[in-house]
């Protein structure tokens, strides 16, 4: 996630079911048989629109595919 989280930085995650997810949060998601960090762009019902830090939107995922939320980033 260029600009927000750089390669090699450590992130702290909390389980998604223990914290509220909001627009602009960085979340850990299951996406097309992979696991990624992405930004929350929009939330509708049980769907989350994810994208990156440079404006690209990747698509809608089920809220069940949101596994965690980044709470801190360190070197």
C-alpha cells in the first residue's frame, strides 16, 4: 500500500469482529484466494468496497472476507 504502508514495515492487526470498520481504514482481507491489505472506500450493508492508496478501486467484497483492521504501523 504505497505511501501509507511501505514494504518491510510491521503492522498490528485486530480481528475484524472486535472493532468497527469505517471508510479510510486499512483492512486485512481475503481477495481472490489471496490475502491483502487494502483501504475501505465504501460500506453498504454487508459489502465493503476496497481499493488502494493511489485511487484505484478493486471491487466489492463480503464483510465476511474482512479478517482484520490495521491499528498501527512501525518500522
